[in-house]
């Protein structure tokens, strides 16, 4: 089938997916016209976000056949799976190496004191308008990325937010601040990488205070929408979400090594390649994080995270090129699906390094995820096949083999076109990301 491959039809999950495909047709899985983001889903514009309604639909299908009490997303990003789990009152754990992602998730999953937020926002506006602060913080590139007056206004906003006494409210305002920084900086909005705007735009003054007011209005609207949705589902009590969510900053393999719990469903969309050459989540977050109080995101964070534009990306999958030859040999020995691409890349040393380091790191994480899956539990991976040196990398095939090697059999795959995925249109990999595969697997009992 064009859109759904039934690798095993002896499970209810695969049968349900097959029936949907048969009735709805191959275009159903694109979810075109059904990808609107509202409520908590609209709190942040983040690279490569998943379609909420599609992922929620998959949770429902899987939950009908498998008991799902606890979901894990090891690459939680903007929190699409988090929000869908919350709406179903399913316990959730999310992990991400990017502090901006965790900030968004913590805003989404904790307090919904909508009346108090309105009052606190009014007080914040008064502090900003009454400020006569003139100084500005210094960090590498501040003059490059911000007009002088814009930087001064961002400093005024940042200091005003710090005077807010409630952490939950500061986090909401920091999220609005992050959105503001992106809009008023000298970095192009057409790409998630840090690239200077055109020469004509570089000298333009962009009013950070006006932009912050606009972003606050949007964030508060999204929070109000989510509050109403959770309240309707009887999942709000005294302004707090009544379910259980956990969020951790760091790489999944390291964090899960400290956790003894198991998960009924692991649902995620990992990076499609090393962040430095595909989607640079760290670069996307670099400027906002310079204006946000890192300790408000998590007490364990420090300034080393933003020491340069590529530090966060260098800590993610494939971020280190060390021992890349050994890693390529290891992959070729254990996973036959890696062998053809390794052979094609042998004459392209840099490409081979990028492939080997990323997939070695990915399979190390997958091993830990498989160990953390309850018996009979499921995985749902949304992945894309990127290019390295003009060679298509079969990420879906490699993932299926790694899962199988570690005790999970693939029961179905769904091939879908990306029609509304949030990606930069000028990103040089965009034309290789027009479709993706959803791999659904189940742990052998």
C-alpha cells in the first residue's frame, strides 16, 4: 500500500490502522486541513513540530489495544505529545536537551491561574512602562544580532520579569520573551539557523516592548484556551492540572539510566540527523536563552549552555565526531540496513562521520528506550529520511532493525506526506523532508 504497510496483521493495532487506511485512503494520514494548533499547542513556534491531531489519534488507536498509563517522549521538543497526553489524563514524562523546549513544556503542564495571570500581566506592563533602565547586558554577538535600542528594551523587559514573585508566572512571561527575541533580532525568520537578515533590514529598529505586548497577548490567549479545554475535561482543580507530568533537561540515555520506571508507550519524533547540519535546535534557542533567566527554567542550568551558538547542538545526537570510524564499523557489523549507505559514503569522509556519529548515538538511545519499555508496551516513532552528500539515508529501515534487535517487533508503518509540518522553507534540507514514516512497534512479551 502507498501509505500504510502492514508488516504484521496479528495485532489489533495493525488491523485498526489497516481498516482506517482502507476506508479513508492514502491521503488520510497527511491530516491536511486538520493540523491547526490551538490552546497549549500554539504556545511556541518550534522547529519540526508534529501534527497534534494525528499523534492524538495514534494514542487513541494504541490505547484501545494496549493499556497506556504512562507515555514517554525522549525528544519532547515543543510538547505536542505532552499536550495530547494531558488531554487524556495519561501520566507523561518528557526529556529534551534544549532548555527552551523544557520551558515551553513546563508552562504547558503546571499552573492555569488565568485570573491571576491577567493581574500579573498588568503589573508587569506597568513596571516596563515605568522603567528608566538604560544599561544593556553583554554577550558575544549582541551588537550583531540586535539594534542598540532594541537590546535596551529587551533588557528592560527582562529585568521587569525578574521582579515577578511567582515562578509559574515568570515562566509564562519568559516564554513570551523568547518569542519576542526571535521576532526583533537581526536573524532571518525564514530559517531556524542564525543567519543575518538582508542588508536593508539589518539597520532597522524593531520595538521590543510593542512586540512583547503582542506576544504576551498571544501566549495568554493560548493559556486561556487550554484552561477551558482542561476544565471541560475536569482536569483542572484550583487552577492546576490534576494529572501527572515530569520533564527533564538532558539527553534521554543519561536520564533514563537514573530512572527505574518503565513506560507503556514511547512516542516521539527524534532529530532526523545531527542538529548542527539538519535542524539546529540549539541555534534556534541561542538568542532567546540569553535574555531568559536560566535558573527559572531549571535550577541546575548555568551559562555554559549558551557559551556559543553551537554548544547545545554539539551535546545532542551526533554532536561529537570522535571515533566516527569505529562507530561506522560497529553499525555495519550489527545492522545490515546501514551497510549500503556506509559504502556509498566511504569516499565522503565528512558525510560518513556525520552518519556514523548520529546513528551510533541514536541506537544507543534506542537501546535504553527499549529497556525502559514495559512488556507488551509500544513505540510510535515519526521519522524522516534525510540526505547526506546526496545519498538518501533510510532512517526508517535502520530504526526498524535497531528496534527488532532490541526486543521490539514492528507491527505497522505509515508513510505520510508532510503538508503542514513547521519547517523553515529556505532550509536546505526542506526538499528532502516532504514525507515521513511512522513506525509502530511492540515489545515482545
